C-alpha cells in the first residue's frame, strides 16, 4: 500500500498473508473496559487461600503466646514469697 499498487501487481504470498493476518482492530468500548476492570478488582480483592491460612497460623501463635504470658503473670501474682517490686520486674520480663 505504500506505492499504491493494485492487488494484481502484488505477489501471491503477500496477498495471502495480507488476507490472513490483516484485520481491523476490535472496537474499543470504554464502558466494557471499565466493567472488566471492576471484575478484576472483585477477583483480586478476595484473599488467597494460602494467605488466609498463613494469617490464621499467625493469629494462633499470637493467642498461644498470650495464653502463656497470662499463665506466667498469674503465677507471679499468686506467689506470696516475693515483694511487689520483684513481681513487677518479673511481669515486665
């Protein structure tokens, strides 16, 4: 098309390739593009199963540490052999 040739003057392989691969681009609809973007936002907003499992493991570990800390604190508070200052120092540790 650069030199404004007729279809008859072009080589056969060129005409075949041209018919096979030269296509008009699909019409672009901004509303449709926005709809696709919204769909992807919904899909990406869902937590991935592995991430949810990792968060649950982390939460369980934190709860376990908290329970252990509570038990230690109760044990320190219930001891009568040590002074209040020593109890506070042990609680901080």
